[in-house]
C-alpha cells in the first residue's frame, strides 16, 4: 500500500518534462559541425527560452519608451513593465520590499556598487573584509581596490581539498574589526554550496555586514534573502536564462538608505540646483541614467519561466543529472573532479592526466560539446587546487543524462585522439 | 571534424607537446621574458643567450600550457637556435601571418625547412581562439630580444 502511494505522482510532483523545456530554447536545435549542440557552459551564461526572447521583442514592438519620465501612454506602459520586473525579482528572492531590488548591469557591477558606496562610506583604515579562496574575481578585485584605497585588511577563508567552505576557519578570521563578509553562495568552479545562513549569523554576531554572490545559486536553487538574513545579495540575469546586461543588487532598506549614491545623473535625484542636489528615494537613488529597460523586463520573463517550472524541481532535476554525470566521469581513467562537497550544484570542474583543458575543450567542441576551459575567473582557487586551469561542465534546467553521456563519449575520444 | 583536428594536432605537434625540447632554464641567460595568456592562465618563461654578434647561442623555455603552446615553444627553440635576432624576428612575423591568415606568401626570408616546420603549427588558423596559444611563446621570445620582461597575448 505504502509503496503504491509513494509512486503516485502528486500535483507538485509531476514528471519533469525536460524535452518540453528543451523545445522552449530555440538555440538547442542548432547543429554545430553537423552535430546537435550539447551546451554545457551554462555557468558562464545560459541560453534563453522563447518566452524571454518574445518578452524582449514585445517591449520594443509594443511598449517601449523611457521609464519614470513621460506622462504619455508608452512611457507609462514601459514603466509598468519595468517596475513589474522588479516585483518579480523581489518575490523570486523573497525580499521584504521591491525597492530593495536595484537593477545593475550584472553581478560584477552590483559588488562594485557595494564596495564603492557602503565600503567607501562606512569602512575605516584597519577594518577587515573577509572573502573566501573560491570567489569569482568579481568578488575579489573590488575588495582589493577598496582595501588599497582605504587601508583595509582583506582575509580569505580557505576550503578543504574537497572544496568545502571551512566554517571553523571563518570563525577564527572574524574579529571586532571585521566590517564586511563577502562570500559566494555557490562556487562557479567547484559547485560548492556554502552555509550562507550560518555565515550570516556569525558575521552579524561579530558586528559585520554580509554580502553573498548568488550568481550561481540563484540559478540552481531557491533563494530567500530574508531566511538567509543577508545584508546584500547579488546575481546576474544572463545566467538565469535572461538577457545579458541586467543584474541585481538586493540590499536591506536601512542600509541602502544610509549609503551614498553610486553614480550621479538623471533619475537618481530628487532636486537639482547648480549649488547641490538631493537624492531620489530607493530604488531610483541607485539607478542613475536610463536603465536597461528591455533587459530588466526580459529578466522578469525569465523569472516567470523558471518559477512556472519551479526552482525546487529544476534543482532536483539538475541534481539527478549531476549525480549521473559525476558517476560517469569518475569512470574515465586519469580524470579528476575538483569539488566534491556533499552540498554542491550542477557544476563539474575536472582535469585529465597529461591533457590540457584547452586541448580538451577544442576537441570535444568538434563533437558538439560546449564546455569552458581556463581559470574560470577564479585564479586564487586554481592556485589552491594546484592547477593553472580546469575544464568545466555546467548543467542547466534543459540538460539531460544524455548530455552527460555525450560529454563522456567526447572525453574518451579526446584521450584516444591525443593518445 | 576530424580533418581539422588532425590538421591542428599533427603527430609532430603531439610529440613536441609531450616531450618538449629545450624545456629547461639557461643559467647564464643574457635575457629572459615572462609570457602570460590572461584568458587561460597559461604561463611560460623564455630564456635567451645571445653572443656578441646578436646571434642566439642558446634558447629555452619553462612553463605550463596546452599541447599547442608547448609544441609551439618547443619548435620555436629549435628553429631560432643559432640564428640572429633579426632572423628570429622575421620568422615570427612570417609565422604570425600564417596563423592569422594574413599570409602574403612571401617566403623569401625563410629556409624551406623552417617554413615546413612553421606550416605544421599554422593549422591553428582553423581554430581562431587557439591562435594565441601558438603565438604566445613567440611574443615572449620577441619581448626577451627587445629587453622587455613581460609579454602577453593581449598586447
């Protein structure tokens, strides 16, 4: 009885129809070198469903004008759609208010915004910032620049050989001088999912603010900024099946209000005289100039798309493919996977004995398999793992076990070819 | 697919890639330069020993890279050893043209044997993103000749 009951699908547990989702992405029907495209470079940027392409096209065909300015029909429509996208982002990450969502160019700009406003205003010489060794350069370089400008101390939390975040070491790095903790929510190389709620709690106990880089996490998991209790959260649209050119900075209202603006110009002001200016309310204070209107609306469409499938179901599907691919890859002699933390997203970085990642990527490309090779904008992590570069296969909502099989076959061919 | 790949990864390239020649440092080097490809993280150092007549008495390299860049560096050391710096520079220029498809067909400055070796490497032209792998060692040699410490493929 119980067995039968468990096998019965419930409303939330209908089969994950990956073939149907695949058909939403026109580019997946492309042939490259006369072979079907096997796209496994999603961590760099994901492909776009027709729904997003249509949404962007619809803006330009039916409701485009500048936002927040005109009193005319088109401006009102565009503003409504643009602000509607903000509300979609708010719900997607469960922010308390829509004005806590700032549209940026990408995650990189969002981190720079925090460094350039919060960091510049509130950090003093000798204050400390903590990052980790597995950060993307976007969450390293802005802090190094701020450190050099303000005379700060920058520390990095180490990871285990498996790529696990060392919480105990993090605790030891926290001091009364720690003012900011900026850590990835999910590593773009190792896939490691960090214990964000615990990190936030420890950081807050030490009196520090905390920023999480959710560029990968927002794609592979359900994000709830209130449950995590982070002060800042950043991610980018193009990895979430949305257009490039739009990202998000989430910040707690009180912090965003206390921070000075980032860029000065139109849209971010309340009044301007030749003598001085006053700032607009949130979120406009941080959105100087004409924003990325169509891209933000496209991101809203992407959020609608993944939400209709369900982020939890996408995550479960990707975990299945991840488990399958990991097992298959492990069977290849001389192949080493970097990042085997128990809690990890669908990203597999690896090396193969005596074969450089660039040679791997070139050869499997000719078999139709798109993977990234290089340092993945994480050179300190490459140093930690003792390699100059890795090959990375990263999976998205449309990837299948068959894609993993194609990868494995292409890698076996590579070994044979370079013999 | 295989034709392009075999054109790029010819036996001689695989051989040099696996067993690079002159893969060592030169203790009494008169010049050296560090080369980096910021796109992939590949790095190498080229050592150079010039005699009084600006002839390359010894040349070597160390570093990490893909089969293409290691083979290119290895073959480069074989090609330029014993040549004058002007001859080496002319060879680089010609090789660069071959790799980027701007080949003007003027082989007057090169020996036939040299040309054949360079030709092996120029299969890279079918793989535009890999051209820098093949040219990085040469850029680095060029920098060493010019007395510069650093070379990158972004220059």
